[in-house]
C-alpha cells in the first residue's frame, strides 16, 4: 500500500507540473484529493491492515495528500500571477500617444441669427417673450382678427390637433397673451422668437416648421414713424450701415395699415441683380399698425392706445446673410453644412 501511495504521489506531481491552466489544476485536485479519489480509496481500505501497518499507511497517505495539495496551491498561485502579468501587459496604456480628437460642435446658424436679432432689439428697450407651440384656435386666429371663415385659416395651412387645438402658425399668440397679462396698461415692447408650423410641402424656400421673430409695441401715441425708426435702426445694425429701407403697402388681417419692409440689395447696390429680382430691393419682413380689434381683444382701449407689430422669418434672414440657397439645409443636420458656422 505504501508503494501504491508513492506511485500516486509521483503520478500526481508529474501531472501538476505538466498542467498549464487553473482549470487543469482544479480537475487534478478533484481527481487526486476528492472524495472519490485514489488516496481516499487507500484510506478506506485501511481496515484490512494490521495494527502495525495502519499508522504507517495513514501517515504516508496524509503526507501524500498534503504534498499534492501544496504543490497544486503553489502552481495555482504561479499561474494566476502569470495570467495577471499577461493581462496587465496586454491592457497597458501608452500615455505618450496623442489623444483622439473630440469633434467640437458649433452653434446652429439659426440660433446665432436669433441671438443677433434679439441683441439688437434688447438694445432698443425690447424684452424677449416666449409661449406654447401648441395653441388654441382663439389665440392663434380669433384674437388676431381672423374669424372662423377667414381664408388664412384654411385647413391646408394649419396642423390641427383637435377642433380647438393646433400647432401655432405664427408666434402672434405670444403677443396676445402678453397683452392680456398687462391688463390694458402699456407700454408693451416685446419680441417673440420661436418655432411655427404650416402645412407646406417642403422645398428650397418652404419648410413645414420654421422660425419666426415677431415684435409688438403698444403704448399711448405710437405712430407709423415709430415703426419706421425702429426698422431703420434694426436694418442698419443687422445688414450694415450702408443699407437703405423702404416701406411698401400690404395687407394683414391683424394690422391696418400694413406694410412690407424692403432693404436695398447689397449685391448690386440697387442696380438690379438676380438676388433682388432686378428691383434693387429685397423684402425682409411684414408689419403694420395693430388693428383696433386686436388691441381690444388683448384688453387695450384702442381709443387710448396704439401700436405696431412686425413679423419675420428667421431662415430668410440667415439665407440672406450667409448666401444659403435652400431652407432644408437648416433642418437636415449635415455636419458639413453646420461646421461652416463654427466661428459665427
Ligand atoms: C399681434 C398683433 C399683430 C405680426 C405681423 C407680419 C406682419 C408678417 C410674416 C413675415 C414672414 C410671417 O414668417 S413669415 O411668414 N409676418 O408679415 N406679422 S404683422 O402682427 C401682429 C402680431 C400679434 C397681437
């Protein structure tokens, strides 16, 4: 039996030495030292031995068991250490390598244009007002002198949500809401930037969602010359000191009289070119004196108060400023387009 134990010990030592993985060692531990292993078998057979032999065999079996267990533990620690060293070597970072460049974003050109226009009007004493994009029929149409049968209400033009709820087609509801908050006491001097929605087919000059900036001034004694003075300042600051303005009669249901604002063409200096359609003038916004009905519905007495209002499309301003020929560029988020405005 002692020979058998020696044989088992030699065999186990050889196998442990040959093992190359922690898994193999685990299997060897079960095979040699487990309950069903050969050493346990030897111990089980000890009953048959003489009283003289029994302690010797018992002692040797324990020695073999300990020696094999120690060797397995030792080898296991060694393999684990080797694996850790290999892993660390593999995962080591070369801190001297240059970093990967991080793509830097930029301000959207429409945001830049809105901020520039806001700054100009803030400089003239206006404050910025905002309101909801989902509006009621009353604020979007009724309060702006657009009664139920008015053609501008055509279902084709408006995204209705319910009979009474819609996506605002202009930012004008913000002005009415602001007038209501003033409870009939002026002055009101605001600009309202924001998204608006219309049921248009998208093409180079139309987008079903675009940006507007509207403005409203209501106070005692406001005249059309105030409107003209504000426009003169605005145009010179936005487009340049050398630009001229002119007002052209127009019609809007919410203003009376109404006027379109033209700016002299910078490309041909008024001589006529493709950009100004050979007129020397470029239309930039619509405006007018606030209709008495609109003042009344906003809670102001039209006998005492008067005001002017205007509205402009932000995309048009951006297109004119940067020479962009298609409104869809603003909404397709192509970084080749957007990155050109990095330093704007
Ligand atoms: C109130 C009273 C009057 C806002 C106005 C325009 C003229 C106008 C268009 C320009 C291009 C819209 O973006 S666009 O399609 N707007 O021409 N807007 S006067 O008049 C108001 C608004 C609110 C209470």
